[in-house]
C-alpha cells in the first residue's frame, strides 16, 4: 500500500491507496493536525509538533505509512512551460538549463518535469523548480517530527495525478481545476488526460480568515469555524443577509480576488500556447476551500461558467473501509484531492510526476551508485580473468598431448631414440612450467574475485563495500623454486547504522563471516584494521587486510610466502 501526505497549515490529509489492474481501492483516509514551518527556524524545533505526535500514534490505528509521498507548498515551486522534443536526453538538458537559469548565484535549484501537450496537441513539458535549501529544510522539519516522507511532490503535479484517478480523461473539452488550499491555490488546465498549463496562486483559505479577523476577533480557529459554518456566500442569500452578516462582504471580497486570479490563468495559458480560442468549458473546485458555503455558486455567478465540486474518489472503490475513514470521506471529501494524487504517484511508478529529492535521499542514492559500481567492477574483472584462466589450462593440456604424440612415433620406429626422447621430455617440462606460471599469474585475481563474489552473497544488509585493492608481493630473495607470491586484498567497508543493527556488532559479524573457511576457502588470514565512526550518513568505516590462499586457484595447497 502507498500513502500520500498533504501537509497543510490548518489540517493535513493522509490517504492510502492500493491498485489492482486499472482499479483503485481506498484503504485509509485520515485528517491529521496542520503544520506551518518557519524557514528561519531550525528543523529540530519541530520535534514536539502535534503532526509528529499524531504520526507516531498511527500504528495504534492500524496505519503504517512507511514512506509517504509528501506535498511541498506551491509557494516554494516555480513552473516553466517549454516545447518538448522526442529525445529524452534533450528533455533532460532543457530541464537542467531552466534550473541553471533560475539558480544564478543564489544556490542550487532542483528540477523535475511532467509531460503535456500544446493547444494543437504538440508535445510540451512543464518544468517544476524548487530551491534545494527549501526542500532540505522542509524534509528536515518532517524528519525531526519522525516522518520519513521520501520524495516531495509540488501541488500542481499532485492535482494532475488526482485528475488522472477521478477526472474525465476522455473529454475533448478543456477543464480548469483549482485546488483551494490553506496558503495558496494550485490551478491546472487539462484536456483528454493531458496537462495544458499549470500555475500556483497566492490566495487561499488563510486569506479569508485574515480578512474576517477584524470583523469577528478571537483566534484564527474560531474565525475558521465561522467561515465554514456561519457564512454563506451564495449571491441570493448574501444579498439578503449583507446588512446582518458582516462577514459576507469580506468573504466575497477575498473570493473576488481568487476568482480574478483563477480566470487570469486562462489568459496566461492563451498567451503561452498562442491560442486565442483556448477557454475552459468547466471549472472544478477542490481542496479545503471548496467547502466554504456558497463559494461554488458565487464563482458560477461571477465567471459565467459551469462550476462543480471535484470528487477525488469518484473512480475509487471505498467498500470495506473502516468507520473512521468513512467519516473522513463524508466530512472532507474535496480536501483529500492532493493526498489522493500523492498516493497515486507513490503507487504507480509510471505515473506522471515531478519529484524533488531531499538531501538525505540524494546522498543515499549516490552511495548506492558507488557500491553498485564496485560490484560491476568485480564482475568485469571476473569476466576477464576466467577466459584467461581457461586458456592457460587448455594450453597446458594441448602441450601435453602434443609431446605425447611426438614421443610415441619415434619410440615405435627407432629403438635407439633415447636422446630424442630426452629432448621431448624437456619440452614437456617447459610446457608444464609455462602452464604453472600462467596459473600463478592469474591466481591472485582469481582468488580475490571468488572472495568478492562470496562476500556479495554473505555480507550483512547494512554493509557496503567502499574499496578493494589487491596487493601481491613477488619478491623471492631465496630464489625458491616452489615460491608462491603473497597476495593481500585490502578492503574498506561502510557499515550503515540501522534500527536493530549496531555497526559495532555488525563489524564483528562481518569478521566472523570472513573467517569461515566453508564460505571463503580462498582466505588464509583476516587482519582487522582501523574502524572510524561517521555521522553523514551515520555508520562506521572499517578496514580489513585479507591474506589470500592462492593454492585454492592452483588446485593444491599454497607453499612458500603465503
């Protein structure tokens, strides 16, 4: 099961979805406390935030969102619109150029893109851009609260994903979807399952509350209850109650600003697409702001367009959910839109998405890529040494057969061929010496490769190979004919600190595994080296000097310097 977490100011929404074929099924829908972050405050200050306390208590409710896709606020994301080619490398280059242009000297910018189409159906890409320090600060705040959110998704991408779940993706008409959130409103234009335009507007529910505070006083929570329970913005009712209900005029004032910016999105899309005939046949409202009484009717009156409330669970099976989830759907249906889109992105790896990776995930992927490179290097060495080893063995066998054939003919024809037989015997000895030399030359690489392959099979999950260096001493001061070089494989490991896996105990476990002759017959001795603790990522760097038994590769016990 995959989860999506829409982190809002007043309330947060958590949705869990599963998919079987083309059918989506709802498993959980919960409303959690809201969270407002301050970029000037350190993430550690949020360790006691109500959202974190509730998140840690979800296991008692049977909900285990291990790694949810998390929404990043629209105010922190910039969107660009550019034509797209068919070459993925060119698309990546376009995205990087946009990021470089925006970053300038103010720091690194993270970028992602999502596919779409132009008004004339030609392919385009919509690029999402966010500053790295903003994403890392947001992720740090979530980690301080105990939430491992994983990749972060901007609002417009989550809204488009929700449209792909429950929207009318077959209609040729253009729809405008507006998710009215707490701080901002995400707006997208869609047609036939394709994204035409996306934009974030800096007006949300908090603007309604700020406008009504002077009229009603008290705290923001009390004014929020008045907004959603006591005020009705429908044109007819508002005209009758305008003198009695002093909040109606203020609410209509903020709604007018919201409608103006939403409809201006259509004008911006016309300019971007160079399509004067582009217009929205219908407006779909969702998000927490869609629950303001009379907002839909007032917008229909002002814009002269058909306005509907978008149901994010229209095409999702909700049978069999628990009572808590059923109550959440009934009370907060449209407010779950972005959480549904995030859950879809986390479930379907082929879904259109814009992802921003926090610093911890970026470093982890870089580390894994380096470890993978070492395994590929070991496999490459193995692929090179095995053919050489087989060729040397075949050469020795061929030399033996050739000498035997050359000896048998003279013996059969000449009785006094003792001198010639002696020559053939010497040739046979030289061939054997060459074969032994070839075996000895490839033995260190062959044995070290066997050790690396066995280590990849038996190493603990938290152990990563950082480096492996093979050193072979060929000094033979005594000119011993049976001398075998001493080969030492110097390896450096990183032991990651994981829950339930103490790096110190894992280090001892790794040493015992290396000393097991059944698993590593090619190891003669293991000498532990320095062990250094590191903090980023947390863990332990360990070094080992492994003396190799070359006799394993040569088919006989090692002699001499080993």
